[in-house]
C-alpha cells in the first residue's frame, strides 16, 4: 500500500465555511479520486487557522505551503501544479502587505507572529515535572548568568531597560520595584510570588505554574539575588491543586540539583522557597492583604505607605511580583533588554498573556505582543464570535475593569490605552459578549462578585457595593425609576473615590463603563421595562399567538406551575402572574405559537 | 542526584539533556522516535486527558510501537481539550483536539500508523521565542 505523502488541510472554521470551504473540500476529494491519488493524498477539514480575513485557507503539508482565498474552481490547478508537478501556485500564496513578497511558508507569515510566546515559551512544550527538560531549554542559565557575571545593580538595570511592567494588572515597572526593595537596609528581606489569581474567567497564572513552574522559581531566585533576600514565598490559592503539586515537584527537583538551597552553583548565594496557601479570596491579590494572609491574619488590605518594599511580610522589606511577570524574567536576562523592548508599544513592552473566554470560538490562552488590537485578538486569533452572533463588548481586567465596544476594536492594547478607553489591563482575563448578553445583567454579575469578595474593612466598599447591587437588581427586575440611574452613577463615583484599596476603587468600573457605552439599555430597562438581549427574565413575557395555537394542550401539560389554561382545540393563554419564565412551553410547542416579548 | 556546582556544570548538563528534546526542537531528523505530548493542565485533566494518556501508553506497548508519551502544560486550546500533539520523525508536529479515549485509538490507527489525518486538527497559530 502506498503511503500518504501529502496532507491538504482545508479550513472548516465558520469564516471559511461561509466562503465555500465545504465545496473546496468536496472538489479536492472528487479530483483526487478521479486521478487515483487517494493512497497518496489525504484531504482533511481542520479547525480555524485564525486568518479568516484571507479565507478560505488551504494548507499543504509537509511543506507548509499556505494558500489563501482559494475558490472552488482553483482546486484543479492546485492539484495539478502542486501535487503532480511539484510547483507552487504563486497567485494563491499569501502576499506580504509591506514587502509585496509572496510567502510560501506559513511560518514566515505576519499572522503567525501575532502570538509570541515568551512567558508561555515552555507551556505545552516541556514536561513540567521534569527539571531536565527545563534545563535543556536554557533553564537556570539566567540565574547562573546573573550570579557569575552580573552585579545586582546591573541585573536591575537590564530589567529597567527592558521596560517590563507588573503583569498582575497594576503595571508598575518591575526593575524600579526591585531597585526600591534593594535600597532598603534590613537584616532579612523576602521575595514573594503572587499566585492568587482571582478574576472570574482568568487562568493565565495557573497555566504558567502548571506548564512551566521552574521559570517562576528561577526568576524568584534572581529577584532574591538582586534585592538581597534569601527567602522566597509563593502565595497560591488552595483551589489550584495541580499547580501546587507541580510547584512542589519542581521545588524538590531544584533542591536536589542544587539550584535552590545553599551555595547555588558554587557562588555562595543562598535562596530557598516555601509555599503559603490562600483560601481563594479576591482581595488577597492586593499585596498588603496578601501579606496579611501569609502572616496568618485576616486577608485585609492596609493603607500604603508603608509599601511592602519597606515593611512587608513579618515587617521586613518584601518584593511582591506576579507569576507572569516572573515567567518573563529568565528570557529577558538571556536575550537582553534590547530584544525585549523591541516588542510592544512605546510605554508597554513585551507580550501579555490573555485568557479568552465567553462567546468566542477559540476559548483559550494566548500570548500576544503589546500593541495588538482587540480586533486581531477576537476575530483572527480567537476565531470570531460563537454561532455567528454579533460582537457586542469585551470585558478586560475582570470585575475591576470595564467594557470595551465596537469603537475600541482597533485601539492598540497597552496599559495606558486601556485606561484611556475606560477599562484596564488587569491580569489578562478577556470575556467576550455578544448581542444576547444584557449589559445591565453583566454589570450586576460583576457586582455580585465584588459584594461577595469585599473584605468588609471600609464602608464605601462594604455598604456601597451592596447598595449598587440592589439598585442593579431593581433595574433588572423592572422596578426602577429614572432617578435611580443618577443615584447609581453618583454612588459608583463615591465608592471609587473613597474606598481603601484597589478592590473597592475599581469595583464600580463595570457599572460606569456599561453606563457610558450602553446607557440606552439602562433606559430601556427602566422606562420601557424591556431587556433587548432577552436575558433579564423578570422583564420577559411568554405570549401565545392565538392564530398559531391549535389547542394541542402540549404546553399546558408541560408547564411546571400550571400557568397555562385553555380548552382542547382552543387557543391557550399564559397567566403572567403564575409564569416563572422557564421556557418549557416554548420548547415544547410544535407550531411556533409562543414568543417572548 | 549530584548537585550542580557551577554554571559550567549546568551548561554541560544542558548539552546532554538537549538531545532528549531535540526531537521537538527540530523535527527533521528522521532517525528519532514518535513523540506524543498530552496537555495535562487542570483543564485537560478535567476533560479526560489522563485516560487519553493511558490509552496511548497502553496501545503503544500492546502494538509494539516505538514512541514516547509525555505530559505537558496547557497548550492554550482550551476549547478543544483534551489536546494531544504528535511529532512523527520527519514531520511537523500536529495538534489534535477533542481527543477522547475512542479518538486516541483512532489517531494511533490512522495517523501514527498510516499517516492519515483525523478530524479535529488544530492549526498552530503561535511561535515561541526560539523561532525568532
């Protein structure tokens, strides 16, 4: 039997499907059969290539030829030229928009440079439970380099020049933070890794810890060397058992290899790490609350200053950095500040990991250079909106962030632009919403989360957020009046201005940004008692259209609360007072006689 | 385990270890073995990656196929978990999505043995820093 020599991958994503990829697939199959090539060429439908703009895509393997905008009538030519004669069909190749050059190999195309994996460089590549694989990929070489070739000052200088900023959300320059901690004199200092990832829909840090735990350990040791600390503590939530397990294995292996402990690499530098568990409180991602929790106290924030760099864990100078920040550091040390700062925008350098979630086709984890647009992330990498619905908004920055809409799709993403657009970078959660999502209900969802997670220490956050939530509840129930909208806005601003820590200062953001972008939806809820997305149940009514109803009684028999009445073969009626809006009647009706108002 | 005493020792060690992952670094060396990587982060395990990994290990042993099965972290294709990346000597790595126990056997029958692809391939859309 002849062995398959060519694979033809035809994109079966929604975008390409819409431009006839199904027909292309069939044409290839027919042609291959006609020419008797079934034993040598195989055609296969794949998932989205993320290059929907130039679809339909056909990719030839093993030579990686990437054909774009293929039409069903091109199939014969591709088969004849590429497979039989071994020549590429130039006119269908991707043409570089800048140089005008044809790119035959997909690996040289701009699109595939849209994702650059630095923090995730080893995720999904190495076995995280085998230190050998990490070492084989330059692991611990950055630590070796700083210990033997660089002074702490020189190392900090590299980080400052690289432009790396805190990836936990605040965006504070990492090198500067290290320099401040270094400058404080103390007999004992600590290095802390903040692995308390709490935004709903965010899982970047967990994935780094599960996929490449050694990169974090190595960077913490480098941090210890630079700031003058010999102890590191990882604060991680107990809900991440897999990450904890992998961290423990990594720490054990690093100790066995002498890469943690005393006299690391024969340089006299001592550094060891321990793990502290959190109980999964959102506020403990705030560094002062995190430190209290590590000390065994209640996870409540305190006013800064003093900053942890001066007085942190057990009253000693403490440098807190986030998981993703750490994961970038070994690569920066080895490849240099100039390399890192060549990626990104003027004020935000390097890459950012985002967790794509919500109504998007390719839910997943991506790492992209700063300065990429939301459009590229959502429609090219993310494969567009699920079920061909219309894009409505995307929430960045989790419950502390805001909603970005159609008008922000082409804004280059960096720390400053997102703030200007009324949201924030946050830790990198990105929740995509479509036309079926009600913006008032979304704001309420986030508020419910902050009310739950508020530590209760300061009254604007404890009481204010609760009141905000109640007002939103009132709006979605259809009991609100127009004055409530003013109150909602005023209270939001008060909470923002007067709360003690970042949690309270940002918690009204989803309300404010949804009001700024979707005020008409608020008004509809209040004055018309209508939810255009159809998601606020209290504002919905299931109605039977008498003309369509034949009186089959199916709906009445399936109603769990006996809200439907009517004689056999007569039009039925739904009692709105009894109806619980479960939708069972509409599901059962075979005559499209029930609709939602 | 002997401790690593210096940067020079670490670099020496890297040289010997590098050979083991060379397969993934440069898949053009035809002399090496088939490598199967199963994404085993929380998301993968929750959707059954452990069972899938067992199928690969057992089937390879049963059919006497010379292959290495390892676990790895999240590949980022959370919508298509469990995901498995297979690198055959001389071929580009291919990532399969939605791999359940049944599909794992199908992949062995079709792709590993006959070089025939199966549905659910995920086009790789990123590059790591090494390729720059």
